[in-house]
C-alpha cells in the first residue's frame, strides 16, 4: 500500500470487501436488536426467528458471495 498526501491508497478490491463487511456488521446489529426484542416478547418466537433467519442468511450470504459479488 502506498501513501499519498491524501492518505493511504486502498486498492479497489479491498474497498469492495470492506464495504461488504460494514454492510454485514450493520445488518448483524439490526438483527441482534430484533432478536433481543423478540426474545423479550416471546422466547419461542425469538428462538424460532433466530434459527430460521440464521440458516436463511447463511445460505443467502454464501450464494451471494460465490455467485454475485
């Protein structure tokens, strides 16, 4: 990585993965808040949401990274 007067130069492919990481972190934070709210509302509903959404997100994210991104 070379430095310029404007700061370090980040290759575009690294910037792309960084943006994906930030998007996943924001989505995880929203998911966590929703999960905690559902667990306070009803434990069974919260656990069902956690299992179903985790499996669905894992499969969707894997397919997205392999075939789209």
